[in-house]
């Protein structure tokens, strides 16, 4: 596990998956149909646990300029600045359980924000950084 500090908040567009895990790809496809894909954008997956213990997944993409999400009528989310821990998951497509396993390890780390979100930063088509915020 590595630590890093996210210096600035990141505002992202969001598209909520209709189901988990089956709806993840569709949510990303729907998001990409609305926005302009760009190497300038960072792409994310944001997981939260609802009151029933179910997982809500949001496909997310960074806003390139202020107000872009509102212009397109998209839902937004702020990835808060602060201290995070993360694990790198290489070639996540070859083991679709790898991201879940990474979050199981991360959530057991002392100081993890119990009300926080689980965030996947998709680095490219193969690798992802699974991260959680510390309190």
C-alpha cells in the first residue's frame, strides 16, 4: 500500500450503473456518449455502500473546464482532496475480482474514512489505482 496526497478536489461527471457489477460497462458507455473523450480527462469508478449493504457504482470522468458538467446536464461528484492510500491493480481485465480484493485490503487499513467512498482511477485500459481516503 502506498500513500499520497490529493492536493486539489477533482470534479467529475457521473453516470450511475443500473446494477452492480453487470451495469459497470454500460454506465461507462453511457457516460462516454455524453462527453468528449480526451486524454486530458482522468477516468474513475466510484463505489459506495448503501444502507442495505449493496454497492452503488458510478462511472466518472473529470471535468476539463469549469461548468462543463452543468452545460451537458450531467450529475457531478467531488473527489475530495486529502490523504489517500492506494493499491495498483495491474491488468484488471484478467482478474475481475482483483479490484474488490484490493478494496478489502484497503478498508482494513487504520485511519480509513468509514464514511468514505472507494475510488478506482483507471490509468489506462489495463491498470487501475484503487484508493480510499484517510481521516
